C-alpha cells in the first residue's frame, strides 16, 4: 500500500510516478513469484489494513518507505534499508543563512529548541503534522508564542519564505525542493540540520507478520544487499540541492 507523498510518490495523468516508484518497481520486478497489487491508501488506513492481515493471516500487506520504531516492530516485519535520506531540517532563505549562525553548533547543526524560543524569527509549523518524536517534543515544549505561525497551508511555506512573511519552516530537504519547484538551486534555500534528530534516516519496507510477509522481507533483504546505499539513492539525490547532495554523500560514506 502506498501513500502519495510528492516528490517520492505522486499521481500524474492517472499514473503513479516519482523517485519512490523507481525503487518500488525495482523490487517488484525482482519478486516474480508474487502477485503484487499496488493500492493507494492514506498511511493510517494502510496501517489498520496491515494489522488486520497479521491477525487474519488471509493476505499480506506491505508498506514501503517506513521508518522502523520499537512500537512498529512489535506488529510488523521490517526489511533492511531500501533508502537512506536526510531528516527533517530547518529550511531558511539561502541569502539569510548567516542570520542563523548563533544557533549552529560546532557540528554544523542548529538547536531547534533554542530556535523556537527566538522571538526575532517567525517560523511556520504545519498544524496537525507529526514531525517525528524528537521534533514533536521540542514543539510541544517551546512551540508557542505570537512569533510562531501554525497553519495547514504547508504548500505555501516556500512562497511565504520568499516573500519574507516567515523566517524558517520545517521540512525534509527533498520536500523543500518540491515546494520551491522541480528545478531547485542552492540559491533558493538552505537546509540546516537539526541537532535533536539523527543525521540520517533509513526507510524500509514493512509487511504484515505473516509467513508470506516474512518470506517477502527475506527476499527484499537479499536484493538490497547487492546494491550500495548510493546506488539505491541515485534518483533521490537528483531532487536535492547540490549542497544537500554532497552532504548526503558524506553521511552515507560515514555509515558504510
């Protein structure tokens, strides 16, 4: 089951597309013994379907591109990493990046906790969105005040930044690139890594805890074992700015 999350997976002209589909099709083509049907469903409903399948054992449902957590591993079986990616970052205008220097540590990472407290900056935070455990905790503790804009108009964040209506927002670097337009350049925005989150995330495939699910995960692990992390991420990196792509390559090199 898939959820449309541009630019990873989106529907264009009635067809699924995006760099995520490239990885999914790569796996499907190497699983010829399984009858695989792709279905688009919101993530919450997909989780519910996968749980039911684990109980009834009458079918197997898999969701690609998930982050493994302790809670999820109690319910589902996970593959090895199918895509490493940069985590949620602080997105700022490239021409104003130096304004954030006081909040950046020796590792080149920004303290989200301290940045949220800074009333001289006006950030935009997407209302109702979970940004992950560490970031959500920082927002719950410090994400209040008249200087913080909470809105559901996430698609407008890039334009708001360009117009000077906000000073920063939270997004995956690849997500920010999509918001700024497909032909993204380093002069459009700068991604500041957040100190409170891991340097890199590892997306995996999760399947119902059924015999077929465990078999599929085993075969996926065999497939990805023969491919380097950089090869798996080639399509992903084309959607990053040059600076972010170089940073990503450095991180991948450190984790191998």
